[in-house]
């Protein structure tokens, strides 16, 4: 009897967590889509889609470079005698790439707000 109560409590807890996660500001979609903007005109939707596409074209090479730098950093860390100077320089490059990505994302948000504001 005790096992059944524990199992039912566990199932209920998991169901509760899933329902809370699906009720977030992103309408249960995967992370990165952003909040749903209701009542957009077709022109606004087209402009936002064009802005997102241009943003994607800008950030894809940066993301690929960031991925390769992270792999290189992992390789440096697993060496027998890791070179701290190389690791520090590579981490700075990684931080710079992340900063570029954040700047581009901020620019995209500002451009979208210009489109949707009256």
C-alpha cells in the first residue's frame, strides 16, 4: 500500500511539473522561439520573418566558429600538460564570440520592437 502511495505521488509531481513548464511565456514551444506576439498584421509578420532570417544568416557563422573554438578548448584541457596561456587566449576568443552573439540578438530584439510598436 505504501509503495502505491509513493508511486502515485511521484506521478502526480511529474505531471504537475510538466504542466507548469508548458504554461510558460513561450506557450510550451521549444526554447529560442520567444514569446508569441498576437495580432500581427501580415506586413509585420513578413518584416519580422525577414529580420529573423537576416539574423540567422549573420549568427550562423559565429555559432559555427564558437562550436569549433569550444572543441579546441576541450582538446587543450585534456592534453598531458595543458598550456595555460593558450587556454586563456582561447577562452577570451570564446567570450568575444558569445558577446557578438548577444549583441546580434539584442539588435534583433530592438528591430522587432520597432516593427511591432505603433
